[in-house]
C-alpha cells in the first residue's frame, strides 16, 4: 500500500424516462435502500456525486435519462467482529480520529481466514465493546487506509462518517503526506529519484502485483525515494507516496531491481547482493530472523484534520527490531573486508 486498499465503491444509475424532477439526494435514497441519506448528503458535500460526469450538490434536480454516479467510501463487510484485548499503541486520539502505531506482524482487518487477532478486533475492545460487535454498531471506528501485515507504522482511523468522508477525499486527491522507511537490496544508483509505473494485479499470481510499463493496464502509481544511508549491499531509503496503490513501494522497488529486504512476496527473502562467504550467509540469516517480513515502516502521516481543518502531522520512529537490523548492517559495512567485493 502503497499498502492502501481501494477506498471507494462506485455506483452508476440512469434516471428513468418518466422520472419527475427530484432532488438527487432523494433520488439516490430511493434507489439505494441500504445507504443512509446522511451518507449520500456527505457524498454530495464531498464532491462524490456526478450527473452526466459533472459534480453536483444535494439540491440538484435529476431529469429523465440523466446519468448519475456516486462514490462512497467502503464500509465494513463482516457481519460480526469479536472484541479482543490486543495491546494497541495509540499515538493520538480525539472525538474524530484515532492514530495507531501498528506493529509488524499484526493484520489490520478481518478476512481471508483471519477473523480474530487483527487490529480491528483490538479496536473494538479499546472502544469498550465486550463480546461480539455487530457492524452497524456506531462505537467502532472506520479504517480510511491500510498497511500490510508485516509493515509497521502509522494508521488513521475515522471515528464518524463525516471524518471518514473528509479523510477519504484527501487520500483520493493525494494530498495526504506519507513517508516510509525501507531497507532495500543493493546500492541505489542515485541519491534520490522517482519511480513511475502503472501497478495492477499480477496475471500469474493473485497475491502479487506488478508494474505494467506500457501504461495500458493497472493504475498510475508514483513513488519518490531518497537515500538515507548506504551499507554497500543494502540501502536505507525514505519513500514518499504520491499515490497509494496496494503494495506500491514493494512493487516499485522490485521493479527497479531493489526489492525490500526480507520481502517474501517480491524476492527479497533471499540473498540478492553480497559475497560468497559462509559468514556472510549466516549474517544474512541472522538479519532475516530479526523481522517477520519486509523491512518497511510507515514513519510519518500528515493531513488536514476533518473537524478543525488544521494541518496535523504525526511521526513515529521505526520499531526496535528495525533499528537493530539497520545497526547490524551499519556495523557490517564498517567491518567488511575489501576481499568481499565479489558479488553473487
């Protein structure tokens, strides 16, 4: 995600030939029985309702054969959530948002066989739920974006529909500031640069994504990177997301030949650069053992607060194991002998 999932559902309706003039919000309420009028009005206020491809407000009156399109931020799909006392690192909290520092190894959302032990289960407990929570329960927050299970770092949770809509708009418009720290294989050629390439699901593996250089498939994705520190066989980089595609940093780095260290899905969990010495191979195994997956940390998160409309910024250092990993490489780079220059 990026590590983000798609943020919106898209609905398309054509007004009947015999339809009398009617406010677009009332028209949509009559056609979308499972969606509240409040969410539809929030969609209009946020610029998510289009008639004939032009954004309209709630009081627009639809006419026969108008093409109406509405985008709604995703709601939870599970019927029930079991509250569990999972320790959470809460960085910030008010009545509108919650900022969580997610540890590596914690799945964000129930699904695909992981219906317990997730961040959402822990949030339900944190918000005072005991036992089973029905999804329509208003006490639960709503995820605005996601990061992968083995990625650590900052996540924002909306505490209301209004907050969800306003935050989702910022992610949609790419105005949210997000910076990640990543340890990647190889010595980066440039001190900074930009990776551009459409990202879509890999045709041969539904669990992976890939870059489509021709631009005819996938969705546009842009990652800016800057070298923070060089260790010879690996590089510590800062990645700034301009877009938020699933696995974006992991896919883009693999595409340019620098997969994330210990990323099992994109080839980073084997030696990609280094020496043939047995001690070096043992060193790599020891490094792999430090982290449960890819060396990626969501370090900063900045956006406009959905209620105060003031800019807020959060920063969290990488977890101790990430720091220990980079420190091991730092010591190795200093002590490495000239005889170890041959690459595998």
